[in-house]
């Protein structure tokens, strides 16, 4: 986007994450910037590329102002495909964790919407060869047939693409709504008029997890090993504050970088200090490697992964471990949920995961709002803001869908689940592998 004649790039720096990305798959790093003041871990910077740097707090306010101005100038013309269909874009990187499930969720939502209305809906996935979040966002936002986007699933990628979806560079003339199924960073709350999400914030999830560890495990000493990016740091910070406010202690707080970590060293540390609980806000592959190292070194403290590690439930090594979830098939009982579960199981011969269920919810709230009359990008954004703020909520798979005034989801559940046995690729509904261990609404 353009701000005072400069090209703006958001860049959060930390001493240990110069080479780390927010997800395992990201585009190649940008060319090096000219020297600017080095930030600290708790004071990132917004970089005005090749020019200057300002504190992130001011950056967020500047970005929000730009996005708000852009929203006011958005086009309100009807948005349809050449054949009269309503097109919902899929904002996710092909081949990335959860991509197939996001696509499945959106496709089932379009089927549901087509059965409920004379309007015709269909999804649009990224073009072949698309490998970066920004590239995909540019494709979808420039596509005149796309009325809204489900995505992106990752917080880091979502933060990167918000200026594209807000079309801040052109004053919002072509802004497009993006509803993320699973991006949970607190930095995304209220950041753009064009952005909504249907997953709880990491702040909510971390607080629930800390309280559950205190109440259900009677834990007094916690070790936190976190992925050193915005997701891991936010989780670690909020968990630590909630955990220690009740008189407990965080005895280790260790960052890691995917691909450049010796898990045995972390396991040896925990074997020596003997925590009551291990918190791991990272991703599934790293969680599995860490769990194996912990077992090899005799660490028996309960392991709790963040919401990014759900796929550990497909591996026998993870039996006994716990993780945070925003959706549980065995807790989904609404008419919308029953329709979704029945069709998903029939087609894919397995239970849906969080990516599929919440992507369905993101697409279904878009579609229901479009059916009710919001037929343009600008009209859809305005109508979505009213859901839960004067307009009725919408039935979803993971619960009722309504938005806070900062576009966060209202009242979604956070559940701690335990891996009891491995989830097979063709497991029937009755063979759910994880047992709800606790949580809060």
C-alpha cells in the first residue's frame, strides 16, 4: 500500500526469528532493508521500506486508519461470475497444512447454500503455481467474480495479506471481505474493516488452558516451549500471565525455530527441572518431534499443545498428549452441524477437523448474508458487521456465528482434548479418537 509516498511493508523483528516464518511454508524473504533501529522482542517496528521505522503501536493505528478510509471508498456494484454464480475464494496456500480441509469445508458450504437458495454459489481455489499468501490474495482480490474470501488459516499470512484485501493502495475501490477460519493472533482484533474471523483469539485460548492446567492438573510449575513468531509469543505471554496470577510459576520459557532445533536439548532441560505441565504453542510436526524427545528422556509431565497441533492425533507417538481445539465433532449438535457432519463423513470417510469445520462456518455466514441481500463486496462487509449487533446470528457447525464490533467471533468454545488413540484416515464417526478433557465456552 502507499502511505505518504512510501511503499509500506509490515515486518516484525525478533532476535531469534530473522529466519523464521509464521507457518512452515512461506515465500522467499524480501531483499534486505537499509539499516534501521533494532527492535526488542516486546517492541516491534513497522518498516517504511528503505526509509524509516516507527513503533508498532503507531503502525497498527496507521494501518487501521488506512483500512478504514479504504472501506469507505469501496465499490458497491453487484458481484457475480460471468454465469451469474456467486464466487467465494479460498485464501490458502496449496499444499500447506490444512489446505485440503479448508477447500473441503468451503465446497460443502457452497453445496449447502445452493440447496437453500435460488442463487448459485461456487468456490474458487488459487491458480496453479501459487505459492505465497500475498500472491494468492492479489489473485483473488483482483478477480471481479470473487465476492469474498475464506482465509487465510494462518495468523502470520493473514497479517501480511490484509493490505491487499483492503485495497488500501487504491483507496479501497476494490476491497474484499476475508473471513479467516483459524487465524487467532490477538494482533488481528479490529485491525481492518475488511477482516473477520470465526476462531477465538489466542488470548482466550491461552487463558482457558492456563486455568484448566491449574484446576484439572493442579499444576504449579509450568514449562513453556513456543515457536518464536507472533503466534507462539502471544500464546506464551498470555498463558504465563494467567498461570502466574494464581500463584503458580513458569520455570522455563524457551523459544524455538522450526528446522533449526535440537529437541533432545529441550527434553534434557525439562528432565532436569521437572515441570508439572508442558505448554507447546507450535505446529504439529514440531510437537511430534518434541513429544518423542520427551519420552526418550523420561519426561512424564502432561503435554498441552496449542490449537496449531491438532494433527498430532494421527500419530501413535502422541497418545496421552493434549491439545487445544476450537471444534469437536462429538460436541456439534445443531442442525447445521448435523448436516455438515453427515455429508463430510459420507464423502471423506472420516470426521472433519477444525480447518474444515471453521472454513465451512466462514463460507456459510458469507453465503447466508449474501442470500439476505448483500450482493456486493461493500454491502457484504457492512451486513456482516451487523450480525450479532442488531441482526440475528447465523447457525454454524461450531456454534452460533456473531461478530464483536472488532470483528472477532462471539462466544466460541475452547476445548482441551486428549489423544486416546490414533485417528485413522477412514475412521467412522463413532471412532472419534480424542476425548474432551475440559474447556470453557
